[in-house]
C-alpha cells in the first residue's frame, strides 16, 4: 500500500501515534531501535507505509490498539479513533470485553512479568480496567521492570513522566513550551493529582504544533509536547486517568505503583 492509498483516518492516526510514541522510544523504553526515523516522522507530521511498519513494532501499544479496533469493527488499528482512544481516551474503550482484554494481556505480558508479577497484574483486569495508556503505565509497568528503585522519587517520576498529561500553555519560546499541568503526587498511601504546576517541555519547530500559542490545551509524554487538545479530549483524558487512579488506589489488593514506592516490587519481579 502506498501513502496515497491510505485512508485519511489512518494517515491522521499514524501521525498521532508517532507524536505520542516518540518520547519513550528515544529513551529506549518502547518500540524499535530506530528512534531517529520515528522522530523525523513525529516532527514532520507525515505518514506513509514506512511509519506503519515502525508503529507495528511497538509491542506495548499494539495489543491495546488491536483490541480496541476489533471491538469497534474498525479495520485498521491505526485509525485515528483507535489511536486517540488508547493515548487520550474516547468511547471506544468501553466496547472492549473484559474477557478479551485479560486474554490479550496474558498473551502479551505474562512472559515479561514472572509468575507472581503476572498474578498481581491480573488482579487489575476485572472491573474498571480499560485499554487506555494509563492502565499500561499504572497496571503493567510496575510488573514489567520499569519501577525497580526503592526510592519514592524515582518511581513517582517515571509514573508522572510516562503517563499522558494534559495542561494549558503559559508561554512558548522557540522549541520550549511552558505548561501548567497537574502533577502526580504520592500521599504516603495513594496516588493523586495535585494543583497545576509549571513545567517545561519541548516541541518540534515544524509540523502541526509550529503555531502553538499561550492559552491552548496540550498533551505531553515525558518531556515532549504531543498534541493540541480540544475540550472534549481534555475531559476524556482527565476522566480515564482518574478512573485508572481509582482502580490503582482502591480496587486491587497489590497495587504495583504503591508497592514500588515502598520497594516491594523489586522483591516480586521475575519470581
């Protein structure tokens, strides 16, 4: 398939995927090794079959995208509606059957967590768990080896930076964007979102975010500005993030993030 044969929805979805996937990819956390090529796609705002091939190499998002697409009867997992559902959140998340979600997670991640880690991860599937990136951050990451330190600051920093964050642009200076956004906080017993604080992220000087101005709502992943957000998208991202935090804090016996704060995750990994 050539770029001209791709539907507008898939072109837009691949462009969106590149912008969200690039920040962890360049740190070696997820996806193929060629982060330079993905970065070029993300910053240029283009999509073609080469980007589709790169995107299919992201073994973290791929199980979620295929589940969302299948449940919604959408032919291509890189359709914009599917990609938006995973990274930001929309009504397609509600269509995925819990049984299918659990089976796909076991297939994709049990081998990466160890037996005991998988048992703890499996506790998070019933109930409110959805195919949203916040679930991957708060539900899967602790058992997949990303929160191994026994210090509070390091796991909290990873969770804060790895989740998709929303905020309002305060100022733009070249490739730097200053954004007011609610941070993730640890109260000693649970995770919560605090009052907005100023943070600095980078953006591409080219592509769809080149004309960004103060007052706009945006999304961020690690230290990278990913996309403009409509009021609907801000509401969805907040809703699904808070829903996942409630699941993490109150609905599982062994909360991976909470155990990471106390150093217990390191004792469980790979057993």
